[in-house]
C-alpha cells in the first residue's frame, strides 16, 4: 500500500513535468482551494474584494512592501518584545 508521502511524491513529480501553462493553472486552483476559512466555507466576497484591491495597489506601486524581518523589528521596538525574530 502506498504511503501518503509516496503518493505526494508521485503527484509532485508528475506535476513538475507538465508544461508551464498547465502548472500555472493547477497552482492557481490549489491556491484557490486554500481560500477557505477555518470552518471550510469560502472567503466572503468582501474579503476577496479587499485582497484584490491590495494586490492591485501593490502591482500599481501604490503600496510599499516591507520584509518580515523589518516588520518584526518594528513590532519588537514598539512593544518592547522579542517575538518573530
């Protein structure tokens, strides 16, 4: 009987041999499958629209991204903590 790990490896090997457009389509579908809240329901339309707005702001240069190290540095300085480091 195949283990979960061997099944995963077989799927991964197969997917990585697909042409880029098919891999992209599958990746998109997999990411969409993660867009569920803890009770298994879909993300609300309001939250999905907010995510789209934020991505658009990033794509169009209206938002500045900060790497996680800088974020944690600022959090720790502000709250005098040492988390996320």
